C-alpha cells in the first residue's frame, strides 16, 4: 500500500495562475480532507468529503474548489492563486476514527 | 465547533528529562482525542488516540497521554526524551461527523 500520496511535492505559481493538487489513497477510505498548514496556526480544514461525489466546506474554503469524482482521489483547485495561499497543503484520508496524512505539497505564490 | 488549545508553542527540554505537552479541548458530549507528531518536512503521524475506555493511553515511541474529562485535557507525556523526539506535536479532536480540529502545535526541542 502506498497509503496517501500527493502530487506535486512543490510548486511555484505566479499570482492569478491556476493549478490542481492531487491526493490519492489506496486504502478504500470514505473520508478525505484537505488542510493547509501555516506557521503557528496548526492545520486548518479547507474542504472535505464524506464519500465519492460529495464535498463540503471546512474552516477556510474561500479561493479553493474540490472534486471527488472517484473514491480514491480528492482534487484541490486554485482558480486564481494569491500570495495568501502560499502554504503547505496536506491531504488526509480516514475510514472513520483516524486520519492518515500525505507527505504534503509546498506551494509558493509570487 | 470544537476547539483545541495547545498553550505552549515551544518546549525546550534536555535529553533524558521528562516532558509534558499540554492540550485542552472545548467540552462536548462525545470526545475522540488524538496526538500527532510531525518531523521536519514530513506529514503527520499518529502517536496515540483516545476513543473510549481507559483514560491512560499508550502510544508509539514511549509516549502516553491521559484523558481528563473534568479538566477537558489530554496532556501528552514521556518520562525520558531523546534527541530524536525533536519535532512538532499536534493535539486534535474529532466530532461525531468525522471532522477533526487541530491545535496550533507545540515544538519540542530536545537538547543534548
């Protein structure tokens, strides 16, 4: 099992550009999450999904969109990147009780 | 919404000394509590979890935590730390809808 994987590992964007972060899990988990991690703020939930075809907003959803067309994949999109979206993004999946995290994606928006 | 407070942003400690990392959560009917560790440039790994049963929970790497309902706390402890324990530690709480709320993290710095 690869567990939870994230693509890409690192990306630099210019303000206004768009991109998609991919999260994949091979554990058949129902729940998937996208977080951003900023210094001194812990992890903040952006969006999450309770199953294939479903998505819901978390604490900080503005500027992001998500899709869960397949159970194993959870995509995070930035339509028009802003410097405030410079962060480390973590994906997680969960069967119910415990979350399993990916290695993270570092995003720098100039 | 649930909230988690980690009062100490940084904890310096000497090797082989004991350590306690504090975590308090907002009260709720059902409480599921977790501690995660994050080593530099890595994702989060589960250290231990409390779902029900014994209030003293043992985790990996010699860590343990005690659930205290009256004080709404879930402090993490280790009797003797190693250099390799240097990392950031996050406390988290899960609600009945499988949403997780994280504290702001505590950086443990173990000095030789």
